[in-house]
């Protein structure tokens, strides 16, 4: 089979703190914004909080109230509990396997913390936060919030039982995920036992990449990818194969149709023009986003 070729495999060994509750590695856009904004559209940022041990504390642990406009924030929990609140009245707690999908759209204020009781214990947090760009015609859509439980995810199992597919969004191997999206994309996780294998198909024009969350895998039967490797595929074919090398491996896959629109980002806002970006900052300072106290 002619597999989709790998363009690049890279790591990010630099961690930074978001608030006092998220120790993350930013895989993209990192320092090369222009490249990634074009090359991996509609995905514009991925912060990976690899498994990290936190001591018990009576204090809030996380990041306080802050604004967003023009895109969506999506949080995937693998270990731990994250509590969300925003000034549109949405609240929720996600646990392992759950996701929260917040559409900032025209503007929202939100905060994210380790769940209160969870914070009072010694604990491990493992999560991803993804920023998904909104198409130009939906930049100023009404904000919304999707709280999606692990039990709602699409599931597919290989015949030999060595591969499990969890679909969050889109349709993969005739299995549909529950999340609603504004542009075509497939987001899913693959769990593999040693020797377990799946051959996936993505449209050749979709920007496609994967992060190895645990273990080690082979890509297209020959290319090794280890824990914390991010694999970016070329847009030159549809099929790629992932095979488990260790006793248990996990792979997080992103694939989406590029928006092919200008991207101008500044802090918590992602727009199409400098004028729109300036307006977002002005609107936030002038209270258009709403009350900071909620």
C-alpha cells in the first residue's frame, strides 16, 4: 500500500505554566506561527499537559477569568478533573475521557480550575487543550459550550481486540464522534496493545498529525514514533498505518480541512485582520465581553 508520507517528527522539551494549574508543552504554533497557521489549519494551538503530579492544596489551582474571541477551545481530559465556568452561564466538570468544547465566537470570558475536591488531594493531571479556528463567516457566532462525557464518544474495536478507537469529532472508520464542529475535521484517540494495528484513511487535502501520548508506535510499518513525538503528515495521500510496539500505546490524532483564510492572532484573540484584532482588544477593555465577576 502507498502510505501517506511523514513530513516531520518533532518534540517539544520546553514546558511553561498557564496559571498555576497547567504545566504545558506547546507543540504548535510555538515560535513558527506563520508556518503552522497555514500548515495545520484549522488547528491553531495545542498545549499538552503531560502527566504531572500536584500536591494537595486548599487554594484554587488553574487559570482565572480571561477572554477569547474568534475560535474554539477544546479540553481533553485523560487523568484528573477540570472545572469550567464562563460568563454565559455555562459550568461543567470533566473527568478522564470527557471533553469540553467551548465556542468563544463573538466573545466570552471563562476560567478553568482543578475541581475543588480533586485539588485537596495529591493528584496527577493529564490533558490537552486545543484551539480550533473558526471560519471567517462564523468568527462572530454566538458563544456556546458542549460538555461531552466519555460514554458519548464513538467507539470502534479491531477484530483482534488489540486496537481501540475513540472518536471525539467527525467520522472515522464509520464511527462518528459527538462533537459539533464549524468545519470538517476528525479528532480521535487510538489505544493499541503490542502488535495491534489500525490503517486509517483521511482526505488527502486534510492537514493531519498525531501526538504519541504513551508507549511507542510504528507509523506506516517502518517509522518509529515514541512518547511525546508529534508526527506531521504530508498532504500526499489518504492512508496511514499505526502499530503498537509496547504493551500499551496511545495516539491522539488531528485531521482537518484547512480554512485557507488569513490568520491574525494576538493573545487570547484569533481573527482574520489586524483591524478585527484591534477591535477585539478594544471591546474587551470597554466591557463588551461582559462582567469579569461571575
